[in-house]
C-alpha cells in the first residue's frame, strides 16, 4: 500500500546524497564545506536569467529534519547503518547562505547562491535547491521575455493545466507575476501568493447552451461587471457580432462588457476584423484578449504587426519553457575546511572558492560583471550576493511578491536593450577578477601535476 506523503521534505533528495552522507559520517569527513549554485551556460537565444526560487530554498533549509516515518523508511531499505539513522534523527541545517535576491538578473557562471555548512548538511540540500531554483529561474526568465515582447500589453498566466505537476503550476504563477504578468488563472496561486486571478470561459461552456447567444447572455447575467466572452467556438466574426449585441444589452442595464477572447485561427487578421466590428458598434472600450499556444515569439510577431490585441493569455509554452525546458545548473563544491576546490571535468569545470559578483554600470545601465572571490573588494562594483541565512535561520523575512516585482522592473530597466532581445546578438560581459583567475590557474596546475602518469616529468 502506498504511504501518503507527509509535510517532511527530507527524503525529497537523490539516494546518492544519503549514501555519501553515511560515508562522510563513517569516515569522519564532517568539516565545513561551501557549495556554489550556478548555470554553466545560458540556453540558446537567452541573453539573461532572472534569479528566482530563494524563498522556497530558505524555508526548506529552516525546516530540514528527518521525521520518524522518514527514518523508518530508510531503515526498511536495508541500505543504511542504524547508527547513521540515529545521527540523521538529530540533523538540522546550521549553515549560512549567500544569495542573489529574487528578481535580479544573472548570467552564466555567476553564483545564484552559495551554501556554507557542515558537508553533510550542505550535500543533502543539493537536490532540493537545484529542483526549486532551476525551475523558477527558468520560468521567470521565459516569462520576462514574454513581458518584453508584449511591449506594455497585459499578460495573464494560463499555464496550470499543462505545467509539469501542481507544484510547478504554483511556482509558474508566482514567477510570472514576479516579472510583470498581470494575473493568473490559478486560483490557489492567487490565494497563496496574493496574485490577481483572471479567467474567461471554456468552449465547453458555449457548447452546453442551445446557442452561442444564449451562452453569452447567461454568462453576462452571472458576471455583468467582469464578463469576457470567448468568441471563436463556431465562427469568430459571428461570435464578435453576438458579443457586441450582448455588450449593448449590458449597457442598457448599466454595465459594460469587459472583453472578448480569440483562442484560435489567424490572430492578426481576426483581431483586426473583430476590432472593426466592435468599433462600428461603438464599443471601443471592449478589450481583445488573444490566447492559444502563445509565447514570446508569437507575441512579438503580433505586436510588431500592429495587431489590435490588448492582452494575451499565455499558457503551455511559457509554463514549460518549451524552447528551453531546462537549465545547465550545477551545485558544486568550491571549498572545504578553508581549502578552495574546483572540478576539472571536460565541459563541466567549476571555479574555486567562495565568490561574489560585482556589477558595474555606465549611465545607470549594466556594463559588465566581475566574478571575484568573496573577500575581494571591487570599489566601483555593486555586490549582488547577500548574506540571507546564518546558523540555519533566515536573517530577515522574505520580501513580499510585490516588492520582488518592483525589484525586477527596476533591474530590467537597467539591462541594455541588446541583451533583452529575443535573439540576442551578443553575450553580456562577465569576467573573472585577477585574484580568482590566478587561484584557478594555480589549482589547475597543482591538480594536473598530481595526475601525471608515473615516470612523466
């Protein structure tokens, strides 16, 4: 019989995190380690990423503990030493976290966060941290591109039904709102995060009535002050004419039709024809909403073509980041017991030491980032990573979502336009500090010399 999941997230990890932890414990490898979370390279056609997911990481670390049911399950596997499970029963996260605040822009190789803690604690946290930050950073970045493409037109998240699970659906709604969407169709996300909720109707609603006009009238009667009619179930232009008729009926009762939605067909041509029908009926205030397989590419095409669309419902392609559905994100050991560490694997090399990112500006626009060792000073640069957790406790309440939204808007304003483009022609400059570059060279030289075959000079 399948056991129900509890609130504990301690087992939301990969097996090898636990087997490594037992081996660390058995061999007394218990020192302080620093792990760095970063994206090795940006996906194709991405000029930037938007940091997101920190709130969930900090809540997870504060609550990390193995409940009796967790330990019973681990014992049942026959893999683990009972004494190690006793150790896990007392384990709590006691370390510190430095992180880029949510809503700020980051680039390849830059640490989004760094965790310093006894190595078992830091190691066990890896899977959950990547899971949350990878998804939310990926989606926030995709959604930000949609906002840029819309050029001021409204956007609503319609993605819930096709996101990769319910947790993903909630996080998608949050990330969309963070970067500028007006609302979401996800009602639970609305309650949980304080996001405005929005929605219209499905084609099934129209089809359930004897006629399209009766369906429109019924919905307008139920929601006279927030009525948006879906007009493409049968014939879009005829649907627009019927919507205009219902709009005039609403006006006679002291209400106004809020909008019409087109969910299929040639959205450019249909939106022009629908706009003409509404305007001829004196309904210039009725908004046109477009949806149906949209993401930033289709939105940009419609906007640049002058489509008279006031807002877009954006769903599947954005909710799963269809053109870039994963990030090459890594969580790597960069220091142990005061000793900097790096990985030399081909294509997966890492940079050593605890780090800081300094951002330089010209005329209030981002100019370049310098990736440095944390103790370095770059007087002209703005440090991006902040100390957000110490001794296993968050140092301050997490900012409300509206504050993160404002932070992103200000951050995006300072990103030069070439990097905002959907197909950027250049990469934002990120360079290593002299000290970090020297440390990387020295460690690489030392490690390479240690790996020479016997007899090689």
